[in-house]
């Protein structure tokens, strides 16, 4: 009973609840949303052409699968997402370290790294089309850049945090390894690289939602065939006024995003077990 009361307290704690209880409450929340949605549609509070009923949305998956290659389009979008993540991380780590590890680079470039986050990414799509043309590579490049402008400053900032004497919690690692007489390479290998990758991993996971927003945008800009991703399919359904299919595809994006988030967190636990008080598997 005391655990249940915690749920209704400001700043209460749910740690005392069992895993089963948490799942039941979470599923109940989903059912509540579905009931409210159905009630709004049944009462006609919102026109059906704007908000179709939940069962109508679920029924629309059949034509999406049989007539519009929904799974092929979903895989197209997932492939775009994975490729852009791969290239963004591969570029951000060495460039971020290069900028922030050396004072001259930090002074010349590092001070302006954070400003790239203010770039209006959708407005830059025309630049990528001009450079790469209307190709699959253009989409990958655009999405890679959209992630790069978040991950690169994160890498540079984490290095600067580690080197900041005012950051007593983390600066002690550098002091310790220097006291042990480590070479610059040993400092990088045993302190800089583990610290930065360990701390930016959560930011990379958080980018899942942003990455899917940009994927839908870039796919709406350009279709390169019958299978051009979920974004292109949403645009097609919208143009045909098939609103149940539009909502079904939006729900599919949410499901894929949640699954990707779970997978990235699982990988994070394997790569950085110390963050979760676990022993390394390797």
C-alpha cells in the first residue's frame, strides 16, 4: 500500500513496485489513450477525415502491406538511419578529438563548434541536392550531417569537460594517469577515449527521435522509386487523402523508434557495463 501511495506523491518513487506491476500500469496507460481516442471519434468531436478511429487505423495496415510495400519502405528508412548513424559517429569521434585535444585547434575552431547546432537543417536540403544530386547518397549525406552537428560538439565538449580543472570529479583521471608517467597515447587510450565514448553514448541514443524526424523530411523531398521509405509513403497517402494509412505509418515510425532505442540501450550496456554497475562480458 505504501508503494502505491508513492505514485501519487510529488517526486514519489516507483522503485518499490514489482516489474509486473509497472508493466500492467504502463499497458493500462496505453489502453486509456486508445479509449479516449475512440471516444473522441465516436462523439464526432474531431472529423474522421482528420482523426480516424483506432480500429480504422489498424485495419489500414492490410492495404499498406499488400498494395504499398510497407515493410520494404520501412527497411529502406531503417537502412538510411543505420548508415547515417554509422558515418556520423565515424566522422565525429576523430574530428571531435582532433579539435579539442590541441589548444590551437580548440582556439581556432572549437569555440565555434556549438554554433552549428543552430543551423536550420531542413533548409539545407537544397545544398545537398545541388552537391550530390537526387540520389540515395544525397539522403545518406544529409542525414549524416544532421546527426553530425549534434554528435561532433558533444565529443568536443566532453573532452573539454575532462580537461577542465574545475571539474574535480573527472579531471582527477587525467591527474592520476599523468602522475603515473603515461605517454600522450596512453592518456588518450586509457582516459580520453573511454571517457568520451562512455559519456556521449546516451546523447547518441537520445538522437533517435531527431534522426527519424529528418529521415521523414528527406524522404518527402525526393522519391527514387516505388520503394522510397516511410516518409515518401506518408506523402503519397496524404496526397491521396488516405488519413488512416497516414496515422498507421506514423505509429509505425514510433514503434521502430522505440525498438531502435531499446537496441541502442542494450548495446550501450554491453559496451559500457560500468555505467550500469555490471561486469564486462569481454
